[in-house]
């Protein structure tokens, strides 16, 4: 199978490239410059050669949200997706499947979110997710569309886990804000398997929550992190301090999203890491072949 990927050099893109290549698939990287005006011929050639297109391109949200960077977070996702969809619609030999990612932050608030809930469009990130998904939705009806809404991804050597684990290793870990906010997550191993699952099941389409079924509170999350690091859990960081340290992006740790993988599980997907304790145990092992 030939799989084209935008954002292929990023954390998730690199993991997917390694995963698909190991299975014998051919990965076709779509470079950032190929999504710019004037490079349409190169983009069209790659799209026509692909069975599946995975759209991951977008500026990182894990950088201080200045006015300029917020504009980049929004525009990079919308413009890249719009260009990609326009070219998919224009080529004669279209890919069978477009997987265009989104985020858990389309669900505002802490009420349980499944795929039947639409993006709330009340916060900056929910507006980004809404517009991002709308752009993907313009793809030709002849192309199957899957929109995975990502939870924070836990992996040993990338993503949010090394950042979360570092304070605990130095005895500075603790809870954030009220400590009752939900922490939605997914282990990288299950994320990669979920991609395989939607690719290999041609009846699956629409939005899917790529998240584990166990949603701990921030308090439970901190307790499990401390346990995995074999240190006491000592600290609490109030909202005002996190706002001072992180600016507007403090909502990433104080807001909390409660989402469930209802559609994945009803379709028959079984998680290897359904509980956070199992995921953290695997991540702290010296060698874990599934990370």
C-alpha cells in the first residue's frame, strides 16, 4: 500500500512512517513546500500515486500562544488542508482514503464527549478544530474520509510524556488547577493500531476519538505518575501560577477534556493499553517493543 503523509517529519508522522515501513507499505512524504502555490504538479503526482493520504500538517500548539503564533496554529491547518483537498478533488486518480486529523479540544468542558458531539466553537482550540474538520469535509464524495480526534499521545521518546515525566523525576511533579479536570490520553502503540484499523476497515468513516477508554482526573494522573517515578507526590500548581508561566496555553493542563472512544470500540477495536497505569508501566520499562 502507498501512503502519503503531510507533516511526516513530526512526532506522529515519524512514528507512522516507521510503523508503515516496517509493515512493508511505501510512505510518500508530502513536503511543506509542495502545499505552497506553484508546486501543484509535484503534489498531484504524489496524490495520484497514493492509496491513502494522512494529513497531519500544522504548527505546534506546545509553544507560547502569542497573537502571531495563534494565527499560525490556525492558518497552517486550514490552508494546508484546503490545498490538499482541492488537489485531491482535482486529480483523476484519487486516493481511496483521506485521514485528516483533528484534536480533542473540539470538545469544550468536561462533559463526556463521544463522536456524536460536534465541535463546540467556544474556545480558540475548538474553533481551530471546527474549521480544520470543515475543510477536510469538502473532499470528493468518492474519497472515504476519516477524521481522528487525537488525545495527547504518550510515548517514551516523543510527545507529551517526556515533558510530563521530567518534573516528577526531579521531585517537582504534582497537580494542576482544581486537580479534578479529566486527562484524556492514548498510548502511541494504540494510536498506530487505530490508524491500521480505520485503513483496513473500508466501511469506517467520519469522526473517531483516538483516545483510551480510561479517563483519570488530574489528581489520579499525578498519583500514577509519582508511583511510576517511585517518588512522593508533593506539589500543587494553582491556575494563577500556570497562567503566569504559560500564558493562555495554560488551558492545555487546567482545562481538561473528557472524551471516550465510543465509535472505535463499537467497531471492534480493542485497546492494548486501556488503563493509564498499564501505559505508564510500559513507558517506564527499560525496553518496551510496543512503544
